[in-house]
């Protein structure tokens, strides 16, 4: 009898322990998700990490003329190179993003230096995907290297710790992958060129409605994760704005692997499409299970779906998935094509959205420096806040009043195992 | 109808996982919390055998089960055997099995990395058929059959085989069993091996069913497995299977009839009610053990 009691007490203890374990896991996932924002998935894929060789001189020479032509203040000349700090997650969890960002910024700087007039001296630091090395890096860049501006950091979570350092020192900081709410609210020296989910999703819904004639959709989302939940809120608002009826709202919990009950329920309401706000892991499972259940309707996804890994993992089930993004490598404008060619030549890899945003970030810094024709941080800040309608790889780019990015999102659809532009 | 299929399928896997749990508890009065780590490692071993070594699927499942049995012996040796003489052996074993689960989890993370793995699409036949308005895949049928066979096999083993009789003797009274000439430490080891083999089988079947293998997959099912064996009746094998089905079906029908946001609340609320009515679980019979 005693042993039964012991076991019962022990069981209670385990439940508590397991619950605590759950908490830790949650916060870790959120950190990882912070970066995804309007960008690729939280799932670091091995292939994207591949070597980011430094761009070679002759590779950049070929494209520099075309790529820099759009920059404003082209007649400015500064004698001294402008020191620019670059802080990315080159190691640890977010290294998969950080390394392609670093390669893209180097590429942009090499192009600018080759073009002449204003040259840049990059000081590159690693934040190891963690706030405290990030703070150290920021302090070094500002106090020791005296940089005029800082590009980075990779993760929003890190940005919340590091950006106040730059703000206090009145040095411009430009996030190129921070998508969390409130990043630019930290101060008037904090900018970003990455779209938030709240900016991408409405465009996605609008384009999908136009293309597919949506009238009724079923919604499926994770209700215990800050990012999938906020993605759902934005979806719900966008659906209401577009007069699209929601037939049923199904939810799941983080860590779930079986979605067949929710998908069956959703299918029973006979919707035109399924709108899903999920993390990358869940996204692939939801797609394969929907296909298994014979649910043959388009799926419109949030950030979790915006990753080549989704196509690898879900295979044929990913066909027809619609997801918004800040940039797509199929973009056919000249700047994107030049960037793509130069990046491939320099690194041997195809650029992703992160690379495009980082590349554009360096070009935006350059535009601000040239426009102010000064390496003084405050002058750069004022010039950057005034940037508007600048042609970039991300499309026509402006900063909003709140120093957030404003440029058209790309609505993508998976066709033949690739992300292509919807209706394009 | 589709939802019944969904529920039964989910429940069968919960049940298979819980059977291994409950076996160790029924025979040895020990709760082995490294069981979820075995579940996870079973899935990884199955994946490695299929993808890296190119074994046919059925052989890989057998291989994963064998690896699970081996792991069970290791767990018994490292987490439980050294503590057997202590007066608080239940608690100590519980805690040391948690420790071992963490160690195994860390090893898996080091060996296999944090990325989710998936079986390549052509690992198993893709066929599916319609049955009474529900869409069922061949894989699901195979998994159900394997679950059923393993459950019946375990029943037979415990009821009729020599090992099973020895197990029941040890469950009744280890000291008396030893006096009667039963090799108690051998039976203990065999129980762990058997239990972990079932855990590994559940892991590899789960991985096939949902095609998702990651180092944290054991955490989600651990809590459910515990709930299942409590509801089914601690130590009862048939109870574990029944409890698994009850939990699987409850989860699915909570989604159908109430709301998916309430799924866990409804499922665990119902389990709570069952325990109020039957404190020993569905098939638990007080101190009389089935095993």
C-alpha cells in the first residue's frame, strides 16, 4: 500500500516537472520565431548554412554599376571611409540566417566601394544568437570603433537588448530581419527594413481573394503561441476587411503532431481555402495530413510557411500553398536579378529573403550617408528618416513615420516544388 | 466516421506507448520516466536504419524494437539497479530515470541535431481506401494491426509463458519469488527490455504515422501516457490500451463537439471524472494485479 502512495505522490511531482519543462521549451521556440517575422521559417535548414565565401573583387565589379545606380546623392564624395558596424548571429541558433545576411552585406559594401565616392569600412561582429554578446558587440562598435551606423542584429529578441545601447549613444541602428512588434518604438535612431507579419498578411489575403475568388475560408491556428496567435489576429482582421466569411476556427497547441481531427472539421464546412497560422514544424505536418484526408483546397499560410524547407518536408502536399514574403528570388526586376546573380557568384548559394533584406539594408545606409553627405550619425539618421521611393531589391522602398519598412510584399504560391509569384 | 478513425488511430498509439509504461509499474512498482526517451530514440533508430542504412521498413521497425530492448536493459542497469537496496527506491529510481531521460535526450540532440526528420516519401506504400465514408491509409491499417498484435502478444506472454509467470510471481512478492527459485534480477531486466521494446515500437510507429521525428517528441506523449495508465488502471495492460483509446477518442470528439481550444481541458476533465467514479482506473482492481 505504501508503495502505491509513493507512486501517486511521485506522479504528481512528475506532472509539475513536466509542466515546468514545457515553459522553457515555449520561450525557446518564441526566440526562434522572433526572427521569422516576414521571413523564412524558424527551422534552420542545413543547406542554407553553407559557406559564405567572401565576395571576390572581380565578381562584384561586374554588377556594381547597375546596382548602385539607383542610390540618391550620387555626387557626394567623402575622403575617409565610413565605418559601419554589422552585428549578426553568425553562430548558434540563428546562424542559418546570420551567415547569409553577412554575405549579403559584404556583397553590398564591396559593390559600393567599387563604385567609389563614398567608401565603407565594415566592422563585423557576432552576437551568437544571444542578447548579451550582442550588447557587448554594440558597445565595442560604438565606443571603440566609432561607427556611424549599425546593421543588425539578426533576432528581434536581441534587438530589444542591443538597440537601446545605440539609441543612448545616438547611433543609427538598422534592423534587417527584426519583425517583432515594438522594435522601432525603442527610439528615433532605430530603423528596420523588414516587413512585419501585420504588413504582409493583408496583402496576401487581398491577392488570394483576387486570384482565387475566395468567399468562405476555414481558419486553423496555434492558440498558445504568441506568434501564431498574433498571426491569427492579423488574418482575422484581413479576412473581415475583405468580406471573407470564416466557416470555422480550429486551434491546436504547440508541439501537436496530429491535426487530423481539426482538419476533418474544417473540411466538413466546405470552405474555399484553409487559412493557417502555424510555426514551420507544424506547417509541414498540417499540409501532409490535409492531403492524406483528401482536403484538396488551397492553403494560405503565415510566416511558418515561408521556407524552402516546407517544400522539402511536405513534398507534393505543399503544392498550391500561398504565402506572403518580403522578397522572392523569382522577382524579375533588374535590381533583384543583378543581386541574385552577384550573390550566387560570390557565395555559390541562391539568396533568400534574409540576404535580400540585408543587402538592401546596406544600400539604405549608403543612400542615407550620401544624401546627408556626412558620416555623422545624427545627420545620417535625419537623412534615413527622409528616404522615400527608393528603388531597391525589395521594390520601391520608403520608411514610414515610425521608421518601419514600407514596400510591396510578394505573394508567393508553390508551383512545381518552387515558390513562384502568385498570378505572375 | 472519419473522426472515429482519427480517434482510434491516435488512441492506439497512446495505448502502445502506455503499455510499456504500465508493464514496469505492474511488475516492479517502479515508474520509469526514461520511457519517453526510449520512445524518441526508437523513432530515431528507425529513421537511421531506413534512411542511412537503407533497410526495408519492416526490418527497421524490428531493429528499432531490438534497440529499445537493449536500451531498456541499460536503463535498468544505470537508473534502477544501483538504487535497489535503498529504502526509498521508488523515489530514487523515479528521479534517476528522469536524469537518464535528460542524458539520453542530450545525447540524441548531439547525435541527431535539433532539426525535425522525416521519412522519405516512398518509405511506405501510399495507398488509401474509403471505408464507410472515412479515408484510411494502408499505413494506418498496418499501424493499427501492429499495435493490436503487440498488445495481444504481450497479454499472451504475461499470461501463459514461463517468463510471464515469473513476472507475475515477482509482481506478487519479489522475496517469495526468489525463495521459489525465480531469478528476480533476470526477470527485472527482461521486464525493462520488454517495456522499452514496446516504447521504441510506439516511437517508430508514431514517427511513421505523423512523419515527424525530433528530440522533443517524447515530452508531449509522456504526460498523456501517464494519464492513460492512471485511467486504465495502474499496471493493467488491457487498461492501458483501453485508456489510450478513451483519451484518443475524447481528444478528437472534444474538437468535434465542443471546440479545439478546449481539447485538452475536456480530455483531462473526463479522465478526472473517470477517476472519481473508479478510483482504481477503468480496469484496475485495487491491489489485485493483472501482471
